[in-house]
C-alpha cells in the first residue's frame, strides 16, 4: 500500500469504505402522505375514471393555478410535452432564442417542433439568460424567446418582456424548476405569454410524471387545451390539430397528495439549504449560489461552483471522489446543450459564442437535498468535501494515475 493511501484511508476514492451505504441522490422523490395517496387511488379505481380530465386532474389544475397566481392551468403528461404544446400554441416559427445552460429538453422541445434553437449566453451570477445578449441575437427569422428560471431563480422577467415587446416576439418561460418560487413577492407563473411547470419525480413537488402550461391569456389557454386533447371539442368534434398530452388521474392523485405536503417539503428544502450554506462557507474554492435580492426560491437545488485553483482539484475530480462515497453529485448542465446532438453537429456560422456557459459547464456541481437527506447526512457530506478539498492535489494525482493504468 502506498504512503498516499496509508495517510488517507477514510476516503473511498483511495479504497476506503463509502461514507454512505445507500446512495444520496440529487432529486430523490419527496413522498407525501401515503395513506392519503392510497385513498385517492382507491377513489379513482372505484370511479373507473383514469384519464380524460377527471376530477383529480381538474382539482390539481385549480390548485396549481391558485398557487401560481394565474387564471389558467392545463395539466400535461410531462413538462417536455408542455413545452412542445406551448411553443406550437404560440405559433412559433423559424428561430427561438434559448439558453444552452439548461436541461436538454428545453432545446429538444423546440427542435422537435421544427424550430431552430438559437443558443444565447447567460449571466454568470444568476445563470439565467442575459437580456442584452438575447437582443443581440434577434434576426428577421426570430419569432420567440424561451427563457428558463434556472434553479428556481427567476429569470430577468421585466427586461425580457421589454425585449420581446420591442421586437414583436412571443415570450415563454421554462419554469420547470420554479414552482413555488417568487419574484418581488409575486409567484412565478404569470409572466410572458405562458410558463411551463414540470412535476417530474425529481422536482420538489411531483406527480411522479407530469407538467403544466399556465397562462393568464384566455384564448391561449383554450388553444393549449385543444392541442393536448387531439383538438376535441365535446365528445366527437375535432376543430384543431392536437396530440395526447393529458395528465392521468393517478398522476393528479400524486400531485394533490404532494400539494398537501408542500409546506413541509419547502420547509425541509429551506432547512437543508441553510445547513449546506454553513458547510460550504468554510470550504475554500466552493461557492454556493443563493436566490439574490427580491427573489424567493424553492431551494430544491443545492448549486455549488467549484473554483479549481482554490479548491485544489477540479469539479469533475470532486464529483468522482463524491461518487465513490455514494454521494451522487451531478454536473448540471454539463456539457451544455450546444455540445449535445443534434446541435453539436450543426453549429451556426462562426460557431457558438457562449463563454459564460462554457465556464459554468466546468464549474457547477449540484448536491443532494430533499426529504431523503437529513441534517446529519449534510454534516457528513460537508466533512467529506472539506477533507477532499484539503487533499485536492493528492486526489487529482491519484485519479490521473488511475486513468493511465486503465488506458494501458
């Protein structure tokens, strides 16, 4: 056994036992009252109403609309279909400006509809679209802007609305991360032409799988509802082109049960956020992202930027060391949509000019939180991070040597 391994036996990356017997995930599902969920499922089975906007879906839509402060909520089978239907309902054509620093579904939803995502750089502080860069990318082919409230932190809503108005563009927001977040005391949901929520299992409030379009535009809401139900009006009249984007009753039951525990989920998320703040504050080279002024987020993501020169190791090496301990930190949103297919194979003339996105893709790490993570877990993970950063050069050297051995 080498001297290096003898001096650091407790770290799993050097062969020690993992700190956690069971993996600690980013986005492990929050589960509400099981008895209440089972009772709702029994009711659904008794009613034999499993889909087609049954009573559970209608109630879920009403409650989401009330929380988001909007007139209309159209529940969907998932957030990606909600994005696709939202884009089609806005009659978008040609080019739509979108961040690359986001989950690939944001771009894919546009491309799947025959639209061309034009990737725009972001503000390095907020990680959201930079309105000035958005305006610089507008061409005669631009018909819309799809902004993202990343990490639940609201985008520059007023500035983007002003850009859209000046140029006659449609504006939609991917609010997949932002249910329950607020800007200036107002809930996220009513900005732009429409907003999209995701209620995927990884979101702090989930329907197992699901999403929604929310809007204050009556005509737009009617168009969205037609599109997500094959264009049907009544029993047998089809008046528009549509698909099957409906949420089913089982998912709505999960959503209603989650809503009953929403305050608890948010309280745990805020508690864990504060605990992570205390841990990260004492670790050189790690900076935790916060909501910012006039912003209240749901804190469902613990987002840390790793400055490798101060930390003594790269973000990727730190993630590798954490994975060895069964701490499944994630490299969101690596490597950026513009480095994924099909976008990587068809860059615009001159390539992508996204320096802030490129930098963040090498720095950002997301850590476990949610109701499956306790304060004791966070304290243990904080100790691991301190030990890893304290021995950063040794870990990096060990990993490089291991890579060389694997290549021979």
